[in-house]
């Protein structure tokens, strides 16, 4: 979108950089002063986060988060595949409803409605089932878009070579569809991992809920939740990075 | 009955205000990511990654319970609004950015070849084409935002989901109450979808 910059433009970029760096430094200083004024930067308030028991507790929460996310992912992908394979009025309505109703509402139904009908699942499933129901609709949309994104000529070419229908799907359409879907699948995985933070509501001992317990115990609310947020950030960034690397590798082998 | 009205109005107000806020902040962040100054591009990228990769519920807890401890006191509704708007702004910024970069590079080159300045080519060639393409992604973000406002109920805002839960405690009519709440969200999403289609036709 841009021409190669000339000397005048480069000078302007330089000055804009200097001014914005100063503004940025000012904002950071202001924020730090606000934190320091409340005593939140006191080393005493941060030292617990250098000790192993605290980290063991939080990492235990992270493990539960990952387990819940994996269980949800598997269930939701199976559900999404079933929905995507049979596009009819019911599955479309299902996807439309799940796209608009908050997961929290489904969680409340699990927590407050179903027990009165005699269906009282363990905490883990009270979190996983609503999440899977909701994310299955997203996976269905992704799968359908992925298959639609493959040029129909590819299928026709396969058939004209005399390949059976199943083999065309398996060896021609699906590999290309998966490659198109990868970025969306990663976004979906990150969103799923974030949604397991609803364990906070269900009292399932995942990362955010453990943060709440820890903050209640040691009274270091800000520090605890900043550390928890940081863990989420690192895990999700690693997830995206890994997927990008995978994708780059596959793009190379495709040629 | 007043609980129903309060919950519904709070959800609608939170959705509209947060979306307006997210659009404003998201536009600024998208501009930061496009501007040819590496430092500003970095700031925009960090903003998007940090907000997108941390759950909204964590942000809400941090804002609602954390901000008062560092001496920033706001009414509960506005704290929730701030967190939701800043969170969704990251998604808005990405939608706007990919809208601009989805306009074929050849279009910008053609505009330059015709002698249009950078500002002219942005104003007359790139933005009109990008505008049409961002309507649908922005509508999807608006619908996701409607759902996200339910999380404000967890930290104490009386939104529709929380109201439904409280009404259910009194009435013990779970099927009726939760289906009703679900229908309200459906209606709001349908309204957003309709508005987006009208807007898209207008821009086409």
C-alpha cells in the first residue's frame, strides 16, 4: 500500500516515533504511579508469586482448564461434524440459536434447571456440556465453510480420473479444506480455552476459579488476577504460534 | 416484573454503549496497526494480542474488583462497560484491519499509477471497498458482544441473564424464564443481523 519511503518521509516517521514513545512512557509512568499510590507495587504483595506452592496451585488450575478445554473440543468437534454433514432446517436453526444465546445462560440451565428435573451432573460436566453444545455450532460453521471453500472443479477432476467418491473426499477435498480451516480452528481453540473460565461460575476448580480462591485466601486480589491473566496470555499465544508454525510447514509440503 | 425490565434494559444499554466504545477504540487501534511507524504498529499489535488472549471474565473480575483497590472508583455498570468495550475493541481492530488488507494490492497500485496521493487513494479507492467488506464481520462481533454482556452479570450487573436467574429463584418456573431470556437474545441478534443487511445494501 505504500511506496518505498523517501528521506522526508523517513524523517517524519522518526519524529512521530519519538513523540509517541514519549507519550507511551508518560502513560506507563502514570499507571505505575497510580498502582504505587495504592501500595500495589509493594514487593511484599508480589513475593508470594515467586514461591512454588502458589504456582503449584495455579498450574493445577491450568491443568484443569486444559482438561476441560480438550474434553469440550472433542465433543464440540464431533457435534460440529454431525451438524455439518446434515445441513437441514433443524441443524441450521440449532446453529443460529447457539450463535446468539450466551453460554452463561446454558450454564445456568445446567446449574439451576436440570437438577429440578433430576439430572444433576458432576461439576466438570456442568461446565463442559454447555460449552460443547455452544461450540459445536461454531465448529459446524467452520467445517461447512472449509468444505465449501474447495473449488468444485477439484472434486470433478478427481471423479474424472476415475477415483471413487469416498476417495475424492478423503484425498482431494478434505486435505485442502483442512488447510483453509486451520486459522479459524486456532481462533476457535483460543476462544474455547477462554470460555472455560466460566468455571468461575460453576465452581469447577480451573484457573480463574483457583485465582478467586487464592485471592480470597491471601487478600492479594490484583496481583493474583494479573498473574492469572498472564498465564492465559502465555498459553493462548503459544497455541497460536504453534498453529502458525504447523500451517507454515504444511503450506511448504503442499507445493 | 421490574426485574425483567431492568435486566432487559441493562443488557440493551450495555450492548449498544460497549459496541460504540469498541468501534471508537478499535478504529484507533486499527489505524495504529496500519500506520507506517514501526513503534505504533507494535503498540497496536500488543493491544490486540493482550486483550484477545485473556478471557473477558478475567478482565471483568480484574476491573470490577481490582480498580477500586488502585483508587479508580466508577459505578459498576460503567466499569463493566469499560472492560467489555476495550475487550471487543481488539476484535473490531482486527476486523477493520483485515477489511483494509482484503482490498487487492493492485487497487492501491492502480490508484498510485493514476497519480492519486496516499490520502486520495485511501479516501476514494481503498476505504469504500473496505467499508462494504467489514459490515458482516462487525455484525458478527456485535452479536458476540450481546452474548458477552451476560458475563457482566457474574460480577454483579443486573443484566438479563442474572435477572432470569433471580426471577427463577422466586417463580421456580425455570423452563419459562430461561426460554424467555434466550428469546430476548435471539430477538436482539436478529435485529443486529437485519441492520447489517440494510447497511450492506446501502454501501453496495
